[in-house]
C-alpha cells in the first residue's frame, strides 16, 4: 500500500495579515509538516530565504501578506509579491515548478480564508510531489 505524500511547507506570514497563524495551522491535517515564520511585514522576506529552504528540501513556500492597499508598511506586500514572482521564474528555470511558491493576500479578520487558502496551496504542492532537491547530497 502506497503512502500519501505529505509535503513540508514553509509559510512566511505578516503578523498583521493573519491573527495567530501558528494556532490556525494546528487545525490543518499534518501541522507538524508546516513551519510558520511570522514577520513584521512580508516586505522583510528576502528571496534568498525561500530559495535556501528549497535547497534544504522544503516542498513548498507560501508568503502571506496583507491585502493589497492595506499593508501597514504601505508597500511591503507589493515588494513581497515581486519577490514571489522572481522565485517562480527561478523555480521554473531549475525545473522545480513555479507552483511550489505562492503569495496570498489575507484579511486578518478572515481566519477561514487563511485556512482554506493554506489547504489549497498544500494540495497543489502535494500534486507536484517531493522537492527533487530533497534527496540530493
């Protein structure tokens, strides 16, 4: 019997975009495979952090920022979106798949949206399968 692939996910989350993201992640299936890094703003998330995570075997990276036009730091979420786009291009060039990274813009008062968006992202990564770099020395 074949076991179902459970992806290792890294979520960079703006502290203003989602209230208690670590607590919300606990409601998902296999929360032990999801690491949440809370940031003052997604504008602080540098491309190299996510690329290093992929290099170390993470299967998917999700960046969760405030809704467009509602960033507490004015344009941090827009900078993050540009970086996510850059990562998608790089992942495609490396044949890892651009769908391993995603930018979500959430409303801090809509926890259910965050949970559903996280489930959707995890499902997409699950379909892609394990990060090909995971088993390389």
